[in-house]
C-alpha cells in the first residue's frame, strides 16, 4: 500500500467521526441538557488523560514492531507484545481503581456539579473507571498494527469506534437521560472494539514465532516508552497552560476569546497527524537498513506538510475577522481576529515540527524530544509572562506561536543531525 493510500485511510478514520459529531452533539445537548453534556465531556477528558498512563508503551511498541520488521527479525516479538499488554492492563486496573475509590471526592470537591446529578454521575464514573484498562490495552494494540503499517485495518476499526462513541449515547438518550447509562454505552463501544483488536492483532502476529524474552530488549522498550511518557506529560501543558494563565492573570470572562478560535485551529492538525503516524512507522522500519529511503521520506513529508498547510493557514490569517464575524458575531470577531492571525502562524510551525519529531523518535531517541520539551517549558512560561504583560490576551497567542517556531527549528536541527550521523 502506498503512502498516499495509508494517509487517506488514516485521515478518514479521524475526519468521519469528527463530521458526525457536528451533527450529533447539538442533538445530545438538546436532549440531556448543557450540564449533563458538560459532565460527559469531563468523562471523555478523564479517559483521555488516563490514556497517557500507557507510559509511552503504545508508541514504543509501534517503534519496536516496525524496526523488527525492517530488520526481518520478528523472533520472540509476539511474546514481547504480550508482556507489554499485560503490564498496561495492570496499570489500567490500578488507575481505574484509584478513580473508583475517589469518585465521590472527584464529584463533590473538584467539579462544581449540581446536587441533582450527583448520584447518576457517581454511578456513571464507575463505567469510566473500568474503561481505563481497556483504553490502555487498545492503545497498545493499535500501536502494534501501526508498526506493521496496517493503516487500512486500523481505519476499519478506529472509524467504527469513533462512530459508536457518538451513536451509542444518542440511542441511549432516546430512552433515558441518565449519565450512568450514557457512560455505560461508551464502555460497551470500547469493549466491542477491544475484542476486535485482540482478534485482529492475534491474526497479524501469528507468524511471530519464539517464546524466549530478551531482557535487554524489554528494558529498551520501557526506556523508550518512559521518555515518550515525559513528552506526553509536558506537551499538554504547553497546549493548555495558557488558558489557565489567562483566567488567573487576566479574566475568566475573556478566556473564550482565546480558547474558541484556538480549539478550532487545533483541529487543522488532524491533517499532519494523519501523515505523521504513517511516517513514524516508515522511518522506524527503514532506519538502519535503508537510510536513503528515510531521508527521501523525510524531505517529501516535510514538503507535503508545508504545501498542504500554507494555503489553509493563509486562509485563516487573511479572513480571520470575516470568519469569526460570520460564526460568532462582530463583537467576538473584534476581540479575537488578531489572535486567529497569530495562532494560524503558530499552527503552521506546529504542523511542520511533527515530521522531525517523528523522525527523531523513530531512531530510538525519544529522550531527545523529551529533553527539548523539558527545556522549552520554562522558556514558554517566561515568554507568556512577559508578552501578556505587554500585549494582554494577544500576547498569549504570540508566546504560543514563538514557542512552536522554536520547537520546529530545534527539532529540525536534531533530525538533520541524526540523518547526517548515519549518512
């Protein structure tokens, strides 16, 4: 299968559920009300956050499987995959148990939820807690399939999952608006997909013979995953810290003028994401045995991202006021159009930086990307403090865009350095 075909399968599996959500979410809000829907989004957030507790092993499995396939050495690989999945299952059980134990504290102390919803939220979060191990194991199994370049198969699984996560709640709310049953329906969708993933992975790894585990290789997977985990912890901070800073330093009332356009612009990254996951597997497969192909893919994918993203971000830059005025009205547009202009530039560099990021990690050097982000975080916070003082809310957008530019620059430097070392 060509890179182009893989991209369209990958892109479609993300976009189709996204388009469906545009139609279904307003209907859900209309039936269950804004507060219940807000709680539902919190449940999605909890599952997404605890998904980070795979300690980078999903990405590590992708890299390991792709590398082993590239070297035509799949001996004992199935056992390695099995051990990682068992580890992730128990991490998920532990994490889910913590949520279950502290459910009441989460509901009563952390979130400001109306008393009338307390009992159904507590019951509903039980389903969230038992979903955590399923999410972690599913992440690992998707990682194995990505390492095998099975993006067509992945799209056939991921697309129905995204659709079920929307359709099942919509079916449930025709009979009851209780969050307990809505969240139970999400659990059901994940169970169905997990069973399909298990069967699919067993089929595609049936030729991975051998029952001996290489301890050094196992340690290398955890080492790689650990550095990915560091990156996964820091990256969300650099994406979402700014909104908390706006709320605390400026005003909660103006947060929406920044976050609303920012969240829309972030969705544009679905395009580079669809390509980058493919390139990560390809880089990993060919690294060390066909570096000329890696260099070729690196150049072409960087060029493709630039060609695709430039007209898109240019469109948002030039028509920021008109688009906001049409969507949210003149008052909102006047306060946000400059933010969109600046963030659109930042989004471009953010997209461009994904390619060297994938290349560096594919070579087994996840520590480099983690260390870059560790160093970037205090610089970004300093930029935020200085620029907000000078330019207020627009300064937040400037700080974020400068950070993405520096990030892309540094990543390209290290990626090219890696390529030169093995040239």
